[in-house]
C-alpha cells in the first residue's frame, strides 16, 4: 500500500485531543486534525479517523481519489455502504465497544430484574418489592459475535444457564450454538433474551408480536443492538406481560411523547452502550495498530467495506 | 440430640406455603405452622424456622425449655445474641442470600457507573452522557466472606482488577487478601469499594470522613452490608465528590425527609438484597439439610449462637 522506507503516512484525527494522545508515533507519520467537515484536506490521506458522531450521510461528499482508508470509531456500519464513494476502504472499530456495550447490557438486565429504575423514580419512599435474580434463570444470547461473547463472559458468574443463538446452528468448544430457525422452540424455555445481532434484512423486526408471544410471562428482552431489530409497536402492545430494557430505539432519538417511554416494565437508555471510560484507551489502541500495519505495508485490520 | 430410631422430629415453619413445599419429608418429621407469635407451641420444638421478617426483639419472650434450635432465614444476626434466651441454638442462613445479595451489589455498581438511576428519573428525555465502565477499574472487595466471594465471581468477567480486603492479612490460592489495617494505603488506589463486612464494633462507622476523603474523585462505594457500617452524615457531606449506591441505610427505613435521598450520586434500594427469586429454593434446601442432620443425630449446620 505504501513504501514503508521512503513515504510518510498521512493520518487525520478528528480533534486535538487525539494529537496529544498520539505524540509518541513513528517519525514517518504525518498527523493532522480533520473532523470530516468540508473542505477535505488537499493532500492524500492514507488513514482518516472518523469522528464518533458523524453519520454515514456525511461520507457522501468525500473525494475518493484523496482518501484511502477510513477508520470508524463505531462497530455498526448500517447505511455506510450506500453512502461511501467507491474506492475508499472502511474499517469498523472491532475491540473498542464490545466490553462497554456488554457491560451496559448486563447493567440493564440486572436493573430490570431488581427494579432499580422503579426505586430510582420512587426516591424518598421505602417500598420493598421482591425482585428476580439472574441465578437459576435461562438466558438466551441472541447474536454471538463480539458483544455476545462479552455478555456471556460477564454473565458466567451469575449462575444462569446460557442458551446461545446465532444465524446458523454450529458447535464450538463450549458446545452447541443454536440457529435462529430454532427460535420458536427455544423462546418459550428462556427467561431472558440478550439481543446483540447486527442490523440486517433478516434481523429487522425480528422481535415482533410472535416473538414476544412465545416468551413466558415476565420474561425480559435486553436490546443493545439496533432499535429496528424490534417492532416498537409490538413492544408497546406486550409491555406489562414481558419487560424490555433497551439502549436503542426506533426512531432514535425517541420523541418525548412516544408511548414506549410510558408503558410499564420498559427501561430505556439513550444509545450510550459505547459511551464509557472504556472507549478511549481501546480506540487509541485500534488506531495505533492500524498505523503500524500501514507502515509495515500490510492491509488494515477490520475492513468491512473494500474499495 | 434425638434418637433417630424412635423419636419424631418436631419442626415448625412460619406459614402454610412451607408445609406445601415440604410435603415429601421423612415420616418421622412432625411439621406444624408457627410464626413465632405467642403462644409458643406447648410441645417441645426441635427445629423452628423463623419468619424472614421477625426482628431479634421478638425472640425475648421465648421459653428456652421448649425450643432447641432456631433456623433463621437471614445471614446477619446483629442483636440476636442480646435478645435470645440462653439454652437455645441459633443458626443463620448460610447459602441462602449470598448470590442474591451479591447480584444486587453488582446491579447497584453497574447502575451507578452507567447512571441508570438518572436515566430512569429523566424518563422521556434523550440526554446522552458518558458513563464509567467497570473494565479497567480497580475494585476493592471490603469483606471476603460468602457475599464477598460471590461478588468476586460475578465481577470476574468485567475486566476489573480486584483488591481483596478482610479483617486480617492472609493468603489463599488466589493470592493476597489485605488486612483492614492497610485501608489507608489502599483506598487512594481504588475506583470502587464493594462493602460486605458483618456489622461489629470494628466495622460500625468504618466508612467515615477519613475513609471517604482517602478515595479518589468519582469513586463509588456499594454497600450491601449494614447501614451503620457507614457514617451517614459523612456520606451526605462528601456526596457529589464520591458516589454511594446502597441497599442498607441508618436509620432503616430511611425517612422520606432524610437528606441522603436528595444528595447527588446516591442510589438507594430499600434493603432488598435477599428479596429475589433466588431465595426460596435456597432456604428450602437449608431447612431440608438441617432436618436431615437432626434426624441423623448430628448437630445442625451454621450454628452462630450455641446454647
């Protein structure tokens, strides 16, 4: 990709904070600040780190002749393929948000089981209520990628029985991973569904009326995937019988007047799965790794869209 | 204690639900309902299961001539020694609440780190905030008995560094357990303190102004022990700089007008650590075990006060 002996690597980062954290880079790296707002730098950019908050629409106006690789700070990249000019390589942020997002997922599960949201809203009252433990429960991991594996690691100490589900039935060293075609048989047997599937045609609206109806009373669904994986109207209809704890909604942001805020047993955080102190050291590590690979003349890691 | 070949074991349980769950007991067991309200049964009772909610004061009027062993459904027994007539054996409920209480402790920690209480109270608003992960943090387990060990088990998957502290410095197969005399040196180095010490003279008021002042900014203390382990006024004074997530208060119930409800960064649940679906199967198991031991002529398990 570049000749590591003679050429400088041109890298852009979204703000000055990045420059301060990356002062110790290799001499061959030319590091500049660019936050993806026009104008695009006039020189060729080998690696451009995308701001965490830029939407895929912001990629449309890029000149692909002067930008080789974009490093996103997000894991999901729905909508990017449609917006990105061809000729640009796009890498997602593997290893940055999985731990933080899985941590929030477990926080949402525990809070819903022990009704922490209710206690928080009742501040000043001493109303004791029985809660539901995670111990003795059957917990489905729906989606067994990076976040699913991190959720499993965190839930292991809680004494739950895990039921792993991915796109296709397979086995790994821990045993069976069910396929999504087995959901109708599995859903009635679980108390908890932890959702961490990528958004795709197959997963859009996956959590619909039939899905919810198959779950036992007082089951809880925890969603840290994408809001559109669930049919919001179906959730509103069945809230009260089943619970829903979610970091993602459809639409997003969820308008103040939306009925999902008001139905019982629904706990919502405003898409903050990746927004924890765990992010910055991990995204720094990813960018340093990419710079090293490019300096070595290797392809970058975690390419999800090739030129 | 009793001759297992000829004598029936007289057992009392606090309500009819217990009788239904224990229908399959050994023929030699005479099972009756008594909730510890007067009058005490006129026959001798070999094992009396205490209602979960009876306070130690309710033990004063017992006739020790007609009651051999009391099985509590609680783990803590502060105040019992002073109230219990001599001649009665008192067993606490080891193996009943540890998992449930440790589960709530981790729930409180995660909720405070990710501000779930704030989101719950702001329902209807989409205010994204950065949170604090458990990953990369140094977490002190203050108290390393049953609950401390269960907390450790649950926190293991979160990528935190654990610092274990018990009454006296010792080693186990996992390495060093610090003594409480090392707290002044350790507190400035940790981000989280999980409190699960028994209430004693040594632990009353342990979390005082000096303890809190030694912690770094934005540290969080999670208390599932007893309210009096913390100096509530000190917490109120230092809230805002450090956070406090607690299932126990002093006094308890905490009056609606108490300032602890209103200060920032304080999350309170009304002493519900043991109140989860995990309790009933475990307390049933403990009582069945005690009946088996007494029928075999052995001493009961988990004696904390001998006659």
